[in-house]
């Protein structure tokens, strides 16, 4: 029973770590894009450029929040995995 839960937890951890790598890559791109649009909005001084910047910043912020969620899930699963390993070593 414990071994099965450990395997399942390991699979979920691998998936979440892979997702985190993708999220990090996307976040980097979105932050770069938001910074580029911020500069453009300062240079062009048009409301359209300002709106594009706000939209890009919101996308980057949403990805940051998603990253926090994924990282939190990983931390929880690592704790669960440690607990399962402790139970396994005691039995």
C-alpha cells in the first residue's frame, strides 16, 4: 500500500516538475514581452501601447501565480513523499 502511494506520488512529482520547467520558460517570455511593451508604451505615449502593456503585465502576473501554485503543489507532494518514506522505513 505504501509502495503504491510512493510510486503515485513520484509520478505526480515528475509531472509537476516538468510543468514547472515549462511554466518558468513561459514566464520568462511573458516578462520579457511585458518589459518590451512597457518600453514601447513610454516611447509611443499612446493609449493603445499602454493597454498592450497592461495586458502583457496581466498575463505575466497570471503566470507568476500559476508558478506559485505549481511550486506549492510540489512542496506538498515532497512532504507527503517524506512522510510515506518514514512510514515505509518504520514498517
